[in-house]
C-alpha cells in the first residue's frame, strides 16, 4: 500500500502547519481581517466539490486506461469506474452533507455571512469585496489546472489523484489549526463568542444554517472529520490506479507525488498571501483607530 509518508516529510509538514498558523494569527487580529481570511478561504475551497467531481468523471470516462491485468476479456477488464468511485466519495459530501443536508458550500457561505456581520460590514461594503484579489485568482486558476486532470491521459489523471491526496491530507491540518485559533484559543471572546451568542445560526436562503459547522465537519483541533475518510478513499484510488496500469509502482508514485507537490505549492501560496492581506488590513484599521 502507498503511505502518506511517501508524499510529505515531517519537516515539510511542520513548515506547512507554521504557515497556516501564521495566517490564522493574522486573521484574528481584527474582525475585518478575519472576514477577509474567511472570504478568501471559502472562495478557494468553494471549488473543491466541482473539481473532485470532474476528476472522478474523467477517471470513469477513461475506460481505455485502467484495465485488470488478470481479466483476459478486454471489455470485461475495464476498471476506471472502480478507481473513480473512491474519488467520488469526497464530492458526495461536498454536494450534500449527510448531517446538515446542505452542500458544504452552503455551510461555508453561512460562515462568511456571519463573519461579515461580526465585522459590521454593510451590504455595499460586502459587494465591493466580491471581486477576489489577483493573488487569489491565480491560486484558483492553478488549482483548476492541477486538480481537473484530462480524460484519457493516464499521467495527468494520476497526477491529479496525487493532487486530491494532497488536498484531503492538508485540509485536515488546515481546519484543525483554524479551529484551534478561532475556537479553542478564543472560546470566550471574538468571533466564536459572537457565534455562541447567536446559537451559531444565520439566515441563508430562507433557512437557519449553522455558521461554524463548515469547520467542525472537516476537522477540529481535537478530532478528525470527513477529511480523514476522504483521504483514506483517495489513497485507495491511487492503489487501484497502480493495480490497473502497466507502469511500475515507482512511476505511479512519482506521478502522484508531482501532483501532490503542485498542490502543496498552491496551499503555501494561499496562506502566505492570506497572512499578508490580513496583516495589512489589521494594520490599516489600527492606524485609523
């Protein structure tokens, strides 16, 4: 079986967590900075469900690529959907969460709305911030490229499975660190206290939606959430891809690691830029106070 340790060293994991922590600390300096962080993070993550579905579809479409070597009847040997199913597992939750019965995107929007309310932003101010900054547009565009893959291109598909593994494994740490900074360390103050006073709910689309569940369903500072399940399925997808491809396992791992590193670069760029933007916003507000 492939192991996650083959993709990321302990030193790289430590550096990643420090970068995420730096951005979260910048966010909680000021309510407006926290809104910016949540806005940027929910925008980037808002594409996850669609991209995972696209990857799953491309794997399933590529019937000519994933064949069982133990099945002599070629038509009976097609296994692309077997690989795709383990990727699709993640996007099912993204489109309709089992517990809250809404898409994860809806839960993210609830959190963004609560953060805007907490920051005291008017509707015109919120709309003025609706256009993402250039750095975020770049991160999103690069995410489309490395995550989306190409049907009938084995190397591209395996790289994208590596990207998917990176996304699921890194998201587990992202949400846990965000939860630690937003909730565990500020349980009686700031944004989390604001949510507690309102029973965590905001009105969205004619219904009351939990405005912090988007974080806790993925991971908390003390427990794993759906990301751990999705990661296990992603690793199974890579294992099956290796079983049903003619390339040596070493080559499969090399391709998957390329996709993993591409996403790691994206993640670093996102949190570095988010920290810079949040710090700049907090500094401006402090000077104006």
